[in-house]
């Protein structure tokens, strides 16, 4: 019973405010990866970067403490964590007395790692560090200004992707026009996406049409990023490739999947204006 339909997603729930790790709902990555022809050996490296803006607990004397949180779930983990269950779990810290920030980090790392099936990194930022938070857009050349006629929105169209093997490019392209839908509730998921590659020059008009073709497609954030990576890799044959999707937040959480051909490629966590 690990499919999204069996989770709390899209269902009325009672919001608990005392610690309960059992609310976390893992969903195996393997079935959706199998649709892309991805088996046990992954064709990419990467991480899912989560940011939480609504985290609070009580200190030993009962006074509330607030923090921002960053979570990094490795792409090699067997499970994603369903986002509503993640939110419900974080809510359960609200009336829980904890000794200090170290105990909060310990519980978060332990519980999330158990749900994901791999070690999850946890970084908390205290109120003293809030002023360091800055808006920073994805680096790269924005391709959204291309003049195009668009007619396909219902499903990803990898046939739009083309490359010119006579021209070797080393570039970073950005679009703010990625949209997909939650596969359970149908709610829209909005994102910016960065595509960094080296290899045969990718046709920008085809790339933009391809990204816009996700507009009515239903998949989780992580699955969309992996589909984009897989389609670019198979259709355009880049020598190196990295795809970074930065989704807008819902329920105090944003999810930002990163996939790269380079094992040493570690993404920054730039909070965009829409996030």
C-alpha cells in the first residue's frame, strides 16, 4: 500500500501537533523509473532538495522556536516521500518539547532517512540566520522569449527535441514555463528549470516546446525531472548533462530535483522569486 492513492494526499485529515513519525508516507521510485527504461543502475546522479518554511517546536520551558529547514534526499534512495505526509509530519513538532536544535535535527534525519531508505541530510537555519536568506534566480540564458506557436500541452513530446551534431555547445539554458500536475489531486505544480549541458547544440525552440508540453502532464516533481533528463539524454546525446527543476512551494514546502551525469555535481539551493 505504497502508491500515492493510499496516502493522505487529496484527503481530509486531522492535523496533529504532537510528534508522530508514522505519518511519513514513502512511495517507491522504481515503478515510474521503469516507465522510462531505468532499472537498478541509474543513468544519473543527483538529489532532491526540499525547503521547509513552516517548522516550529517548543523548548524545554514550553516557548515556541521557529526555523527554516533544508533537506537533501539522494536520488539513489529507493523512495520519495509524499509531500503532504511530509507536511503533516513536520506539523507534529509544533507542540513537542525538545531539548534543542540538535535533537530536532537528529529526529528529522532519523525519520526521513528511514522513510526514504537512504541517508537524508538536514540543515536548520535559526532566526539569527534568517537575514542571510536571499533571492537568487537560476543561472543561465532564459529561452522563454522565443517567438513560437504552441499547440501541444497534454503530454511530454520528446520528438520536439533536436540537436545539431556539427556544433558542439557548452551552455546553460533556463525556462520559467515548466508546469505539471499532481498525479492524485490534479493541482498545478509550477517550476523553473535549468538545463546545463555540453555536446551537440540543442535546438532551443524544440526544447521550449518540449518543456511546455508538460503543461497537462501528471507526475510528481522528481519524476518530471527524471523524464526531462532521460529524454534529453536519449534524443540529444550530450556528453554531459544536468537538469535542475525548482518548483514553487505548497503547504510550506518546495521540492527541487537535480539530476546530473557527473557524480561530483552538487547543486546550490538558490531560492527563486516565485518560491
